[in-house]
């Protein structure tokens, strides 16, 4: 994949995220469920690290996960 | 005399409204009446603080609001904590751990939140003695406590003749 | 005893990075449970069938909260590994003798089994440190360092992450960067690519070399640099539904070979390995084997989507990842977890993971005598074409004192095939691809104060 293609894809993604996503979502006080531990994108970082390491050692792919977002959205 | 009666009547109506909303809980589908009416506090400085049981910074703010209540209550500071939990029992668990020395009202449907335009949890509005919103802060930062207190002091001092 | 290593032992940047990028940020907390210190510890057992790799490890993550959501995280892990791993040679109906990587001795494998190198023992220690804090009201930053070491491999890395919230915090953009430098010091020295596996040589006392023997056809120690970038969008869809999409880019440069893996040189008609006679008076490889060679760069792109759905107390976690790279490997991963909570704070969580990958373009089951030599070739089964699945169960509970414990048991199976167009002669009768069966067992304990 060329660098130009990647840059374009990312730019479009950001634009879509900011505009298309601006109507989606909940009010700040409606995040009780999202604040729960089991609703975080990574519930257990140590377990996620263990799995990442096992599969990295045994397969040709690795990672992919990100960080940030979700949660109670406080402050 | 008339004025005092009016205030008392409003207070009674507000309490009934709060009880009404509180009793019905989330099953209520009745058209909403604001859980409290800020105009009943005309002449005082009112802090309206929107909080919820699942909000970690709210937990940090309660002891400090209690301190402000103790310090400035006699100067005319009124603190109203507006709880946004969908279920009052969650709010009660929180209050058992962090008792509030100030008034708590319940807004499970979020009507007050929408009315005030709450954009973060917690959010605090400071209303001066004339009923105008003079300040608001989004979130609660322990490091900004002195700053917040300064705003309260200034608002309390202003409009005092 | 020979010292042969599976690449699984080596923690490469990518693994450490992805761990860091994945663990960066605040450990989630409920309003009633904010503690100054949080510890997340786990004991892990990983064991493959048929005498292959076994790993026992202890991992821990300690987090110290400072005022206003500033967090210091320190991670520590130690692994003890043992067991055997396919060395890359092709099986045939005779026994085969190989020289160990240290060059000190030899080992012999039975007919009709995929050759596994001899037992090895190794330990690995890894450390990470990360600092996370808000940056203004709507952004966060985190910076971290990582390092790990084992007998023949050391890693050092640094990472940076940024997030920014939009739309009343319903949308979060995140950016992560990581760099690392790994040093590879293979036991017995780095073999020259495509050089033949030779004879076992007398051990020399050499203080500088730390008892390593210099065999012929060896190069100096090697190095690898890896650059990783992750860009993500997280979006709150409804009160009960969260979605994340990430694009990851990874560029590895330098020594990407597995220094212990070989390919068999086989007869063009029979497909059997060509015999070799060691030098008089020496033991050594009794067939022609060549050390592998991979390109010195690998660029990977990953596209990952994850959703979490809350349904009356139960939580579904579903994710998909597509990976493609310039070694021509494509992979798809689907991962699903479903958490059933019980009233007393305990839960039950079944898990299924499905994985499939295509082979690297230079994946070869053997080298054919008399044919045009390849620039790159490897018979490492991890670069081959295979399907895999994981099925597991986790049970978690809260102790009397409010601490959290959980146990998890999983079964992992890999099932691959040698490319049909590479199979020659007698190879067709044999089991050419080393399928994998493994058990993963984990006990975890979380507490804070």
C-alpha cells in the first residue's frame, strides 16, 4: 500500500469520525454502562498482553488493538 | 409577608415535585417538571452541581463541596447536587459512602441536564444573587480547588451592598 | 546439551509495543473503588503437546494514581521456557542428525516425525514503565519505556500515545508511536544465510565469548529496528454500545531471520534429504541443511475493529482484524467473548478466537537440489499457511475482602498445510506441517489499596 493511499485513508477516516460521528452518541450523564469495568475496550491489560505475546510467538500477525475512548468520559 | 409565603409555597411545590419524580423513578413517562426551581434562592449564591454515582471525580468533589458549604453557608452559599443516575439506589450507595451536607435533587431523566446544557460529568454552574449564571466549570480537578473557591468568594462578595 | 531456541522465546519489539499500546492509559475504575495503588498479577502456564514448548510465567502490573488522573504504571514479567520446537527440516523415513546451535554436540531425530530440536531451557525478564496524564481537559498523553532480556536476545523500546476527545467525549481519536531496537546474539554465532549446517566442534575456553563457540560461517551479532504507528477512532454509539477502529502500521528493519531455523536440501526426484558425511573424527549433520534467509525489512498493515455491547448485564466483546504485509502474508482474526455476570459479583466468560493466515511468499518446505537458488527461503511453520482456533472459558469472582480473582483455561489448535505445488516425490506420503496443540491456563489476582 502506498504512502499516499494510507494518508488519504486516514484523512478520510478522521473527517468521517468528526463529522459523521458528531450526531452519534449519548449525553454526558448517560455513561453509567460505559463506565463499567467490563465495558472497557481492554478489560484486563495483563491478560491482553499475555494473549498478544502468545499469538505473536506462534503466528505471523500481531497487535492491532488501540487505546483510549469509551469509559465514563469524566472531567 | 406575601413574599415569604410565595417562597414557602414554591418550596413546597418543589419538594412535592422532587418526591413525585423520585417516587416514580425511571418508570415515569410523565412530562417533566424541573426537579427544583432555582428562583427560590434569589438573593443567595447557588451552586448547581451535576453528579452521578459512577463518576470518579464526583467522588473527589463531595468532601470539598461539604467544606464549602460549611465555610460559606452563612454568607448565603447554597449548594444543590443534581444526581443524574438512572436508578436512585446507585445514588444512595454513593451517598452512604460520601454523605452530602447540602441539598440533593434527582434528575434521572436528564431534563435538568438538558435544560442547563451539561457537557461533562461533573459540571458545576455558579448562579449569582440575581439569578444569573456567572461561571461554570466542566469536570472537577483537585488542583483547581483554590480557583473554584475564588470564584465562589467573588460571587458571594459581589452584589453585597 | 544443545541450546536451541524457538523464536517464541524472543520478545520482539512488536509484541512489547502492542502490549504497551494496548495497556497505555487509565486502568478503568468504578466510583466506589478508587485506590491509590492497583496491582494486577497473573500466573500463566502455556504448554504444547508432543514435548514441545512449555512456558511458565509470572506477570504483574502495578499502577499508582496521582492527583487528577495522573498514573504511573510499572510492569514486570518473568518467563521460564523449556521444550522442543520444529527446526525447519523436513521429515523422511530415515533418522536425521543435526548439530546444535551452540556447536557443542549433535541430536538425532526418529524417522517419519517432523524433526524437533533438542530440549532447551531459558528464562526471560521484561520490564515496562508508563506515565499517563491529562493534557488540557479533552486530551491525554502517555509515554513509556520497555525492555527485556534473555540469553540470546535483548530489547529496548520507547512509546508515546495521545488521545483527544470530541463531540462531548463521544468520539476519541488516538495516536500511538513506538520505536524499538533489538539486539540478537544467537548461541554459537549468527549463521551466514544459506550456509550449510556443519559439524560439532570442540568447545574452546574463551572468556570474551562467554563460552560460545565460533563455528565456521558465522557473522557478528545482529540488530533489528522496529517502528510502529497506531491510529484509532473510538465512538460511543448508544448507551450500551461502543465501537473502536484502528489502523496500525509496522516497519521492521534489520536482522529478521530465525538464526536457529534450517531448510532441508532435497533430491529433485525423491524429495528426500541429501546425505552428508561429517569430517573424519567429527560428529555433525548427516544430511544437507541450509540456514534460512528472510528479507531485511517487513512492512505490515493491520485494520482492526472492535465492539462492546451491553445486553441486560451481559457483555459481548467482538473484534475482527485484517493484516497484510509485504511478505505476502494475509491474515484474518475474529475474536469473541461473552461475559455472563452473577449476582454475587462473579462472572463466567466463554471465549472463541478464529484465525487464518496465508504463507509468506518465500515460505518453502525444502530446498530442491539443482534448482535455481532462492534469495529468501524459510520453512518456519509460523510463516506457513494455516488455520487456528482457540476455545476457552474464564471464571472470575470477588473475594470476601473485595479483591478480584479469575481463572482461565483455553485450548489452542493450529492446523496447516504444505503448499501442494512444493511437494515432491516421497514428501507426498508424509505429515509435512507441524500442527500445534496447546493449553493455556491462567490464574489472575487483582487488588488495590
